[in-house]
C-alpha cells in the first residue's frame, strides 16, 4: 500500500461479489468500487486455456466500469484497458503492490489492438466511461494512462475538451506498467517497441487452428460422400495434402511469419501452401500424366486455402494496420476466390469423371 490516508475509504467484503477475481469493495465519494485481485486463480488460468482453443471466446469478457487495485486514493493513477478478459487478466496480474484505478471500456470482448482498429476502443467510449464512472469526483488529478496500442482508435486531443482529463500513453506491454509509473510515467525506448515474438505467435495458433478445423469438416464430409460414386475417389494422399494446406495457413504461416518472403499475409500463406502442395504432389507422384487435372486443381485450391487462413491472422498481429488489412482484403480476396473456384472445378472434374480409380 502507499501508506497515504484514505479519508473514510474502507475495504470490505460484499455479499454481492460473484466473480472470483473481485476480492472486496472500496468506498468512494460516488459509491462502492469493486477491488480486483492481482493474482490469477486456477479458474482464471483454465478460462484462458479454454478461450485459446476457441471455447467460449465470444463471451470471455468482464463488465466495463471502474475497478480498484489495492487501496487507491484521489492521487492514484488511472489505467484504462479493454473488457476482453485475457487483456484484463494480463494487466491486473502486473499490478501487485500498486494502488491504482482501472477503467475498463466496453470493447465487446475484443483486445485493445483490435478494438482500437474496429473503433470500439475509441474516443466516444472513453468519454462515456469517464463520465459514467464519475472519475472527476474520485481523483484530484486529471490524467489517464492508456495502452500504447490504443492510440489508433482514440482522438487524444479531443478528450481534455470533453472530459477535462488528459491522455498519456503507457508502455506496449503490461509487464512494464509498474516501472513506467514508478519512473514518473517515463517510457524507455524498449517500452515503446512493438514486438511479436515466436512465443507470442505460438500462443495465438490454437485460435487460428480451431476455426480452420471447423471449416474443414464440411469439406471432408462432402469428399466422403462423393467418394462413394466418383470414378476417381480422393485417397489418403489427397486428404493429407488438404490437411497440410490447412496447417500451412493456420499454423506454419503464423509461426514462421517473419521468415516467409513478402509483406502481405495472403502472399505468405499462399507461398507456404504452394510449397506444401507441390512437395506433396512430388512425393506422391501426382504430377504423372493421368493425374494432371487433379494436380492442377490441388495447386490452385490448396494454396488458396492456406492464403485465406493466413489472411485471417491479420486480426491477431501487430504487423498490420486497419488500413493495411482493408487494402489487402480488397486485392487478395478476388485472387483467392478465383484460384479456389478454378481449382475446385478442376478437382471435382477429375474426381467425378476421371478415368479409373486413383492408385
């Protein structure tokens, strides 16, 4: 604790507390504010694991509003974050030993970076939350600290005119927030550096892989049914090539992102898918004369699938900007759709009307 007087403020347990991460309430001039734990429980860790694998992802959020850490007073700093619970947890576990206020915006359960791009972590929401929380009656200063990755969504110059509060951007990583505050809100060059390490990308892979698998299941179902009457049934080698293309786009491309040539995610995914498909066809002798139509279809369709899946990763990466994503979608999607359509037609023709069964 900071040892300062809390003039009438009291920490108390409340019978109304239902979340495991709320450990009490703090009295303020405008009413009680929930106090949040800085240590993650087993339930928090299990929830994080589940959401990484796409279980309950769309509802993994906390209620927006004002929260307290420790026993903050009118001079304590105010940190602003998103109501995606993974983001909320990442911040609060770094606040142990601090007395501060945490203002959570309603970002529809989306992280700071993506919410800033979508506009949900934006000027209007920030102004609304400052006013709804009665922040001017709780703190005597007029400074709020936002995550650096929120800068693209907030018009910092408009906030003082509308709320009286000034915006200051904190470090990129929550792990640096204590050092940032203790140094008088001075950020080092490293604190401003946006990194996206192999570990960062690895953590996100399950969220890319699970939707890709779900997308694949109907396709595999169609193949299974059509194999019952097709003249050239698709075999294990074809299915392995398809599975590899899915993995190339949803796993290999995110993990190897800095090392695959090109800037566009769609191009990176296409190259990964092309290398896999060409290698698979070479090993299975798929380039032989009797398989040329099927091989041509796979060379068009499978890299297109990898490209599309890699393009989805733009929403998880700090390598892109909202305008860059829109531009890439504009040019990449027609090419992906066209290649997939032509490849699909060639594969279907070879599959349904080809000569003899595939060996």
